[in-house]
């Protein structure tokens, strides 16, 4: 198993409370696709620990001698968490609210087209694209703790705890990139003007076909089995 992430509750307020007084979540996965419980998917291992019992972080963590996919081997790096407000995936919103959002986006697009007519000589780089709910306001790209899951690849489907049938909540998202061409509002200030590849991929991790892995946990008991979805 490879160490994928280590998250302390002192650094990430949205990290759920672990069993007992555990305040450290460690996530591991197997670097081979066929070692999962179904025989054709990844194997995940979530471990809750007490931070004061954990040893020092290795400066040079051991690397596997053989892997099935290079995208499963993360580049050692530090996290710099930032707390942001997020909103549910558009496909889960009430129909009347979706209609209002669509009308609002259409109005912004119309205003933007009018400005382009007035400033025809302005370059593409200088034009400000109108914001959209799905890409700019609801769910940010990148690695996240808590918040809402994106269902942009599949239709939303229930994620219920296999032990108690309680609706599960998003615990962690592992993304293949921190930003992309469609999420300009989430691009870090220091990365403005750069191309998504390779600058938006500091972790070196690739999930599926450049997608994201959403890991869900039971809100009633953190020791219950987790579930996951790749989008």
C-alpha cells in the first residue's frame, strides 16, 4: 500500500471527528488496479490515528519497486489548506432553482457578448469570461476535505453506508489536477497565465481518465466501511 494523504484536524477544520479522540486521517491505496475488492478497481485503506502517537514524517518516504500505474504514485508534497464556501452539484438542486441559475447565466452571457461588440479589438486573454455556477461557484477543483461531491461523469446516485444504510457524506476528494481551463476562478493567483499541464498537477496523481476520486464516510460512525466514486 502507498501513502496517499495525511490530514490533521488541527489544519483542516472540516475534517470529521474520528473514532474516540483520533484527530489524524491517513489514506493509503494500492498502486495496482486489480487488487481491489471487486477485482477490477483500486484498493483504499483509511486509518484514523492520534497525532501525538504518530512518528515523525519521513523526509524521503519509501517508494515501491513495482507499480501498475504511475498515476498512483504521488509526489511528496505539503498541503496548504484553504477553507472556502461550496454549494451542491447542480444536478442535485431543485428544478426551479436550476431554472433560475440558467436564466442568470444566460443574462451574464448576453452582457458579455455586448461588451465584446463594444470592445472588438480586445484580445482573448484580456476578455473576462462570465462566471458559471458549475465551474466557478459550486464545487472547486483539486484535493478537498468535506463539502459536496461532483457527479459530472455519472448521474448522481445514493451513497448509503453499507453497515447502517445512513446517507454518507463526502470525506475526501483526490483530484488529478488543482485547476483546469474551465475553472478559471479557482486558479491560484501565482498560477495565472500558466497552462494546466504540468502546472496544475503538483501531486503527480492521476485518477481514472484525469478525473477525481470521491471518498464517502458514514456520519454516525467513522469506523463503518467507506464508499467511493470516480468522476
